[in-house]
C-alpha cells in the first residue's frame, strides 16, 4: 500500500513550469537533431532545456528564446482558430445552403483544443513557422 507522502508533489512549482517535463523530447520523427531543437525551442520555449543548460545560457539568449516562443504560441493560437473556423463552416454547410461570412480570429481568445482534435500535424506547424519566418526557409536542409 502506498503511503500518502508518495502521492504529494515534492518540488518547486515554478521550477516545474520553467523546466517542465522533458519526456516529449524522446518522440521520434523524420527530422534531424538540429531541426528538432529549433522546433522544440519554438514550441516549448525554455522548457526544453535542462536546469544546467539554462544556468550556462546567456540571459540575452534566454530572452530571445522566450520572445520567439511567445510569437510561435500566438501564431499557433491563430492557426488553431482558423482551423476550427474551417471545420465549423464545413459542419454548418451540411445543414444549410447559406454560405456564411468568414469568421475573424481573435488573438486574445485562447483556443484550448488539442492538435489531435483539430487534425494538426507536426509538418503543418513547421510550415506555419516557416511562413511566419520563425524557422529558416532552409529548415528542410538543416
């Protein structure tokens, strides 16, 4: 029988937020290590680094990573809203013959649906980041 102390979180909550859990880095894909590093930096920000790497990192680099991460999250949020709007339009089109006006996205609205629910793949995000100039144009060749 497990004791109650095993069920309680031990550690600093702020540390969990900034460093996060690095289990997502073990996901295999068709991308090189450098490509995955750039992608993870955009998607996860400083959470993809170990505490030792963060300690050794220059403060300007940390600020740059945080700034680019925020831009990437904003781009993802807008993309998720656009994807949700297109799915909604298709569903509404099944019931009515009226074509509604395109719905505008709202940057202040946070879309909480998962990538899986919206059918968003890693390649979709890579293309989004390249189009928004968050990843280099030669990303496929890195």
